[in-house]
C-alpha cells in the first residue's frame, strides 16, 4: 500500500497538503478518501496525530447535512457507555463488519450484473440453443427410434402395437 498523504492541521483549522503544497478543505479530504487515498493528519505545532479527530469531524459534518448519523437509540448507548464497551466494539468488530458488508455487496452487484447480461443475451442465443433439436433427432435414429413427427405407419419390422391394421395391411378377402 502506498504511503499515506500527509496533511498538517494548523491552529486556524486549515489543512495543508504536503504532497501538493496547497491548502485543502474537509470536503477535499473526503473526496481524496473516497477515491482510495489514505491520509495521515498531524497538528502542525505539536506533531500530534489528529487523523481520527479530523476524520470524525468529516463524518459528523456529513451527518449534520443529512440530519442523521446513527439512530437515536445507538447514540444514547454511545453516551451511556462511553469509551469502555463501544471503543472495543468499534476497534474489533465494526470495521470488520462494515468491510464484510461492502465485500458482500460488491460480490452481489457483480453477480446481479452477470445475470442481467445473461438475460439480455438470451434472445440472441435462443436460436442457437434450439438448434439442438436436430441432434436429438439424430440420437433417436441412432437407437432405431423415430421422431414423433415422423410417419406413424407401422411396417413389417415394427408392427402396430395396438393390434389394429390399417387399410394397407388388411388381408385381402
């Protein structure tokens, strides 16, 4: 994995992109992350790693625009139990659960796309699939069987199993 993009946070809340030598906004950082970039953010004066704080701020800003992040019941639990149980949960399970969800969703989307493609190809492939009828006829002939649409007239080798005689086979009186 490539090295993360280093950003410096200044006391005036501005973020400085050290790779591109320019200031960036929280929205810029969000866009970078969505495109697959890893970021590491440090306080310019102390050198302290403030990545988690800034990323949390980005998530909260987005939630503020939508007026929701988590259901109220979950927010009550976060406040009630604080860092104890929830910190461990987020560290151990939440990331894995979210990653599994995203992987499963991606696999489902790909499979569904294949099914759609297959369905779109079906009308084109139908004549090709139906051409197998001639090979079935060949198999029937190989085993001495006739195709149902073939003549139903019995012959000397294969007399009429019903015991009836048609006009050609009736003995002459």
